[in-house]
C-alpha cells in the first residue's frame, strides 16, 4: 500500500491565489496611504482675463 503525504496547501492550490491578492491589495493600500500623506502642496490657478 502506498500512502500519499500531501500538505494542506497542495490539496488547496487556490489559497495561493487568495494570498497573492491579499498581498497585492495590501501593497497598493500602503502605496496609496504614503502618497496621500506626502501629497504636494496645492496651487490655486486664477484666470487673469
């Protein structure tokens, strides 16, 4: 008799996809929060004519 030793992640490969999306969303949210905190100063533009 041959027994197969498969891990939980090998039996459920979709978990890798979920982890990749979580990593991607957390990276984007970190980049956006840094960009919002370090935004440039606003400059008012007026029309001369």
